[in-house]
C-alpha cells in the first residue's frame, strides 16, 4: 500500500471528516495547521457565493502559516462534494475547487467520472466514501483515486458492516489510498485502523466537541456527556440509516423507540417541524472517549500523544 505524496507527510494519519453544517474555515484551518487533513462539505457554504470566500480564506491562511512555519507546514485540506444528481450546485462548486486547486476532494452519494477528471486536471486526488463493497468497486472502476470506508459506528449516514470485514474485503481488490471511518476517537484507534489495513483514520464526531466547530454549545455538551449507549441507528429521520444522539431525539419531542416513518428527502421531521442535523444531532459510537470541549489543536495533540503511546505499547 502506498499513499500519494500529498498524504505522506501528515503529523498524524488522520482526515478530519467533513461534517454537514458543522465544518467551516475555522475548523479546517485549525486541523491543517495541527498536522491533519481538514475538510468541509461544499454545501456548508451558503449562499453558494460564500464558497469562493471560504476557499480564498483557507488557502490564504495555510499559505501564511507555511511562510511562518516552514519547519512544520500545514497539512492539505479537502472539500466534500455531494455528487448526487439532486445537487444543483455541483458544477459551480467543482469549478471553484479547480480554480483554487483544492488538493483533495471527498465525494459522496454517487460515482461521477467528470468530477474525478476535474480534480485530476490540476493534480488533485479524489477519495470516495462508501458503505459496502459494491459501492467501493464502482467508485474505483469510475476513476476515484481512493476510498473512505464508512463502517458501523460512524456518525451521520453510517454503514452496518464491521470495519474488520469492510477493510479486508476492500483490500482484497484495491491497494490504493484507504481511510476508515467508524467510532475512531483516540490515537490508539487510529493505529488500529492502520493495523487493519487502512492508511488513514477518518475522525468526525470527536471534532464536534471543539471550539472551532459550528455546533451549538448544547450539541457539544451532549457529545461530552453521552456514550455509545446514547446512539440510535435509524432510517426514520431522513429515510437513510444514520446514527443520532438519543437526547436530541427526546429534546425534539420524539420517542426513540417509536419513531414515525421518515419522508425520504425531507429535512423537516417530527413535532414542530424539527430539522435533521440542525435539531436532531448526529454522532458516532466513539464519543465515549470525549470528555471535554477543547480547541481542535488540543484534541489533535492528545490524539498524537495517544498514537505514539499505542505504538510504544505494541513495540514492548
């Protein structure tokens, strides 16, 4: 297995997952300057004209950081593109990624060769997120450079396959860049992902409880206070299975044990028109490791220390 040069010199083999509504320039810059790949969904920039400003701000901040810290340059950043046909912004948003030569694209909900070609036109690379082997094969066949395996326990729209099974099945046919998502919230878990055959860990839920995340303070506190026992896996919020915080369901006036059927594609849900992601909060099963809200740099420092300690334990 080999990573492209772009991803070979990270301080920690981690991608900060792009989180809908929660990831923005502040978090991305903090992640990259701390030595991990930072990312955000293009759709978080609203209106769409804001995306140009965000990309200008991020590239400028990282360029300035590198000028001041040549001994420890910033990690590259990524933009998540939802490539489903329903995304009317896709062409506009990809064009801006080409304009700013975004180093890494992370694509979701469909394999689109034209998006891969756009990134390749300037030397960018594309990872496509998948929840099963069939989607993994399709993405690689259509030109993706690598994959994000979204296994059981991940936040948001997670799969149901064990990370052990998903990684070994993907490695049975693919030897390129591979990240693993699913309940990874410690440095030891990052090392475990590599031991299983992944190149990188994909961490989202732990990043919600950082100062830079665009999450309500109540959301951040809930991440700190909850554990895996507080995660509900259901398709009754958006029509697609995902992991959600039980207390947020209760706060929205919903009974987690008896959820009404979802209206696929609709975001309004339940009493008072509560909205998925805004009022009903997603999180993965790894949140039991998160005990306080901290700056992203402090969280990444802790992950790096845990990662080094885990390597030493194995070496001993």
